[in-house]
């Protein structure tokens, strides 16, 4: 029996297949969630079957925003539980997990590999991946292009707390001839500031460990480390933390 975790988030869907002893990731897959979570779930099932196993060989656990859209899952689990378990597997027993997702940001406190506390942002998308996606779109850039520009910019202040108002503020800055790289750098700094405020609401445990889609952004990691006054760690599989946790919790 192998164990698969499927994490369908608001922006990206992640899946991992783990060995029977749950010590090794056999395969992993990442794809856009798209507009229909059910279709995304079916594509992930097709991928699992393409690995050469039968459905009876795999126990599948679903989590994330779209977990209810995985009809073939043997069980479903909450995001907090799965992200905590997956992060502990990847990063260690005692962590403050910072997960910057497409629609929400979570801070999860892990002690002895167990979730002891957590906090999430409110319904506003400021401080999430959606905020940066909106800013990049307004500037006519893809997210990779946006981050590449931001690496060379000066950290100007984006004062608006709301994504809609911040977008208007950026339009004004563009009209004033502010360099695009400075605007991009300021937008990243705005997200970092909001994430740091969220982190401050809970007592930290161990080292800071970043998961989610921005775990491959050196700029965001560097800015977050500077703002928190402590190094923020991550690993290549950090964006799969939720899916890994779901697989680990399969019984």
C-alpha cells in the first residue's frame, strides 16, 4: 500500500506519492488548480494511475481549498493539520511554519511534530499570493518577471492595506513615473510586512520555515528574514507540505 496526498489550493494543486513506510516521496506533481477543482482532481488521479499502480494499491487523502472536489479520496483532512505534519517532516520537530498561499496566509506553531497553535489572515487578500498576482497583472508582468524586477528595485512604501486600494496606489505611482522595479519591490515588501504582523500574533517555536508558492523566491525570503530579525528557512519540497502531510496521515 502506497499513500498519496492531494492538496488542491486556490491557485495550485499539489500531489505526492509516498512509499509504504512513508519515509520517501516516490513522485510529486504540481499544476494550476484552474477554474474547476473536480477536473483538476481527475487529472491528478490520471497522473497517479500513469505511474503504473492500480487504484487499490494507493490510499488517497485530500486536503486544501478544493478537498471536497476529490470524490475518489479515501478521506479528507484540514489544511492546518496537513501543513503542520508535512512541514515537520521536511523541516524538523519544532517550527513556526509560515505558509503564504494564493488566498490566505497561515502561521502554524509546531512543537514535537504536533500542531499546538495557528492563526490565519482575515478574508482580505492583502498579504497573500493573490495580492502580488494582482499587482503583477496591473503592471503587465508575469509573477516571475515581477520578482525579477523587484530584485533590482528600491523598497518604496505601499501604504494601502486593501488590495483594491493598493492597486489604485500603484497606478498613481506608475503615472508619476516611479520605476517599475521600485514598485515591484515595494509590493513584495508590503506582503512581507503583513505576514510579519500575522507572525507576531503567536509565540514562535523553533526556526521559521516557509511553505507555499513563494518558497522559491530569494527576495521574499530575504526580506522576511530581515523583518522578523531571524533567518527564514525553506526546502525544495516546501510547496508540497500540505500534500506530504496528507499522505503521512493516511491510515
